[in-house]
C-alpha cells in the first residue's frame, strides 16, 4: 500500500460534512503511534502463534553479540525495538538467559537456590547492552526492529508489515481520529458495543 492510498483511505473513512481536514504529517505520525501500539499488543504472541510469526517475520531479526572486557554485551538500542528471545553460549552449550530487574540481581546471586550457572544464566539490560551472570562466550537471540515508514506519496506505507496488518492499523488510526474529533459515529458504535 502506498502512502497516497493510505491518505485517501483515511479521508474516505472520515468523510463527513463538518469534519476537520487532517494534514499528511499528522496522519503519518498517528500511523506510527498505532503501529507501535499494534506491535506491543501482539508481541507476546510471536513465540506461540504462527500467524503472529508470519505477520512479524520481516521485522523479527536474529542477533549475535560477543562480550567486551567487562563481561558486558554491547548492542545498539536504536537498531531494535523489543527483545523477543535471548540465549547464552559457553563453548558448545547454549542456555536461555532469564532477564531480571537490576535491583533483584544481587539478591539472586547471593541466594544459593538462584545462583546463576551455565545452565541458568541471569541477565539484566542496561546502557545499550546486556550483562550476564556468569559471563558466556556469546549472546544470541531474536529482536523486533523498527519498521520502515514511507513519507512520500509513492513510498510504501510500512515496508515490513503485511497488507492485512496495515489495514488493521489504518482502522485504528481512523478510530483515533474519530475520538479526537468527537465523531458521533464512533460514539454510537461505542455505546452499542458497550450495551451488548
């Protein structure tokens, strides 16, 4: 779907006498907000649902990190949006890293029942990287990268998301605009759905 088609479709959905005109930049920024909302809501399903895996396949990317001298695995936060899965490798042995809050790490290290081992790594994310206990040779996993949004009329709207997802996001943009404008159609739909 092209950006011009998106602008046209939103205009058609919002077409009503007295409706305000929305600038292209505002519509594109609302699209970004609704896209990230969609990703956040559906991210938990990526590991368990085949359809979610397919929908997110072009924005799910593998990564491999090696340690620096301080046992910290640096990665550039700007390259990815959300972490899907992460594991550590020591020699040929690979184990999942369980991410914990920074204030819990020291308590867990001192607790004999939660002491991190090469079978059960403990990790914390901070400062654009991950710190693992104990320190493995490498860290790998999957992450969700930022989607690419078009801005010129002939650009693709969202390059990496399938058309069915783009239509769903457009409906969310329209609903958001109707809430913003106090559209009576949206209020009636909300009232009817609330009564059922």
